[in-house]
C-alpha cells in the first residue's frame, strides 16, 4: 500500500509499485487533466508537483511518492477560484489545442512558487522542457509575467513545502 497526499487529500493505493504516477492519477483517481505525451519524461505534458517540484509523472514510479505531497492540475485552482496563472492563461488566450497546457501551468506555477519575479531567462530555463507543438511559447511567457505580477500585487504568500508536516498530515 502506498500512501501520499493528492491535492491536499490523504490517499492510498494498492498497486504495482512500478506504475507511473501519471497512470495512478489518471486511471485510479480519474483526474484526467495531466496528459500522456512522450512517456519518456521529455515533453512535459504530464508535469505535476511532487513536494513543490515540477516533475514528469509519466516516468516516476508510484513507489517513489510514498509520503509525498502531489499536486496535479486539478489541485492548482478551481473553475470558481482560478490560480492567478490560470486567469492569465485565459486573459492571453494561451492554449491552442490545449494538450500541453496543464503541464505548462504546473511548470510555471512551480517556478513562481520559488521565484515570484522571474526574468525572461528564468522563465526560459524553467519552461525549457515543456514542449508545445502549437508554438504558444510567446504567449506562455507573457501569461507567466502577468500571473506573477498579479500574485505579487495580491501579496500571495509563497508556499514553502514542509515534508515533515506533510508526512504528519498523511499519517
Ligand atoms: Fe497544442 Fe501546446 S497548445 S501542444
């Protein structure tokens, strides 16, 4: 049995420990926002947060997240309470086909949690591994800057992940 936090809820799964996190979230928990792209950790469509870090869930075995805090796109915001980046994504009409966009948002939100005022270089470095076949890169950069500005204006507190607290809450 593997226990972890998924979008702030304590969950458990009894599953082959080699099963990738992406399939556990999509097939077991029926959260379909994170996408399968390359299956090799190269395109970023499957990006989720593990203890606040952007990771490729298609190559991460579920056994590696025992006790960890996972956030998928479903945990970033809700339709009634969008994350500032999601609001910026809407404002700038970022998505084209949309397939890569949950991964883009998870990578961008992990960046802003650590760096609330990223430079162009910071954004390019953080988003470098997230591929968009529709070429929405320039709009993504504008939306990240806009979302970052909105978060700073709102005085959003940068969440620092505390693995000790997460483990206490999971147990
Ligand atoms: Fe189509 Fe990025 S919006 S792949």
